[in-house]
C-alpha cells in the first residue's frame, strides 16, 4: 500500500486545516489507519486513529474536541479535520496504515503543519 498526504500549510492560531491521506495499491486488509505528528526535536506521536471495521476512533488527549478523523472507503481516503489549531500542533503530520494488529506500519511522506501565534 502507498500513502500520500496533502492539505498541510501555514495557519494562524485558532484556524482550521483538513489533511487528506490517499491510499493506493494493495489496500485490502488494512485494519487500522492513523495520523501521527512529529515536532522538531520530539518523538513521533499518535494524534488519532480509525479502524477499518466499525470506524472506531481514538484521539490523543491534546486534540480531543478539536480534531476529527474520518474515512471515505470508496475513495480510499482518510481525513483529519483540525479546528482551533494551536502553535503546539505544529509539526509534520504522517499518515499510517497497518494490515495486522501490532504489525508494521506503512507510512506516507508527511505534510507540514505550521500554526503561528
């Protein structure tokens, strides 16, 4: 499977962005997809995830109530709607997909999100 993110950019604090992750190739069997972010000098952290079966979502505490993860199975695309953005949301956002629980992840190339104060 190949993953391509888009939608990043520069936004002022309080603004919104919507990230997209388009999947292609062997997408059959993906059990979970997620958004991760990495700020300079920090480790990559989970932002939100969504299961393929049932669409069960999970969010980091820092984004609950502000971010919404969703997917369009027909378009093989996952989204991250980010509202009320804060400077601490700045980082490179990566899309990931796994075909087995606990197995290796496939990653996209990342998209930069910068929130100015």
